[in-house]
C-alpha cells in the first residue's frame, strides 16, 4: 500500500481535491523544467517562478479528478488573473503532499501502511 498524496483545500470557489501522483509529477517536471523537489524548494525559498504555482495547482486538480478543461479554467480564473503570492501557500501544500504525503496520512491509523507491508516491499524475492 502506498501513500495517496490526496489533499482537500478550500481554494478558489470551493473545496477542491488535489493530488500529484507519479504521472502528474512527471508532467509538472516537464512543464517547469525542474524536478518536483527542486520546484518545492523554490516555492519555499522565494525563488519560485509563476509557472511553478500555476502548473502545480492545475495538475493537482487534474490528479484530484477534475477534467483538464475545468482545471485550466479554474487556474486561469483564480491563479493567472490574481497576484501570484495569493496562491503560493496552496501550491506549497499541494506539492508537499505530492512529494512527501498528505499530512492526514498517519502511520498506524486505519488504512495506513503497516510496518510489515513496508518491509515486504524492501525484501527481495530471493530473501524469502
């Protein structure tokens, strides 16, 4: 079992689900010409580019289940027509969840990966 990286945030016109899975992280990497953790560091150290914010949120919405057209419309309305800093904290939260895991994912809680399951993933077939 792996961490899902889904995060729900009160953003724009309501509560929205964001998720940056592997595929969305690859698209983000291509769009920003930097790896996800480099982008995350930029978002926190004030060296971000505006595409770091808009692409993180747009791809996070798509990963959260929104259609690409709807995600683009929301991004154009609530990101590209607003000052970038208004959306910085949201981009930080979405990309942090994608790279590290969502804050509400606690090891040991119902549905969380067990230590046994994690050790099974690190055991090679020849070690069994």
